[in-house]
């Protein structure tokens, strides 16, 4: 256990047994539960000093354990065969909302640098919001608020800039594609 991060040592001592019991209850193998527990600890170690800034280390450890368990269960499940009558035809187009991603590069370029950073870092690159907070030198709750506001501005820009229209159920029914900005 690293002595240079007493916050990690304390959180791990206080949560380890509960995590292990939780994992053992959900897995058939105690060895698999032990492996996942070690994986959770390694992820906590990789957080470095950022782990000590977490508001609720126990909740973070359980979230990481849930994600690791989900990943493990998905990878262990054999792929299921689709029947021939379910096969998609080549002429089928993706849903309109999926095609809307064509507008994303253009609209992202129209956002402020701070909004673009928040969206690209957290939503596109998949980084935790804590990374955004560290990059901007703000609190985690500040980063969460900033990301929510950036998402809202992105939505407004997509709707306006790409002339998105909606059907009666509120689903994307169509839009006008816009080319990416000239560099």
C-alpha cells in the first residue's frame, strides 16, 4: 500500500472488505472476484493525487467495481447468433439522429474554446470530469456545471445551425447537413 497517498490507503482499508463481498456475491468464482478487486485497486492507484480530491472515494471505488464487473460479464458472454431474417439489408440507412453527427465538426468549431474543450475531453475522448476540473483549475462540481452548460449550448447550435426538425414524438426527423469549416 503506497505510503505517499494516505487517503488511498485509508479508503482502501475502509472499503476493501465490502467491495470484495459485493463482487463475490455477483460472481461465480472467488478467484475472479479477487482479480476484479485488484483491478479496482490498480485503477485507484492510476488516479494518483486525483484520488485524494474525490468527494466520495467509497462511491468512486464501487462505481469502478460496477464498471469492471460489467466489462467482465460482457466479455465472458458468448456472442449470440442472429437469425437470417433479422439481417439488415445493405440499402438501410442509419437513423436520422445518427446522421446528425455530420454536423458535429462544424458546430464544435463554432463553440467557445472552453465549451469545445469540455465536450471533446469528456464526451468524445471519454475522460472523467475530474480531468476537466484539473485542466481548468476548478472544482469537480464546477466542471460538471461547465460540461452541462457546454452540452446545452452544443444542442442549441446543432438545432439552429443544422436546421434540425423534430417529429410529433420529439425525435429528430431531418436536418440540413453543413460541411466542416474550412481550415
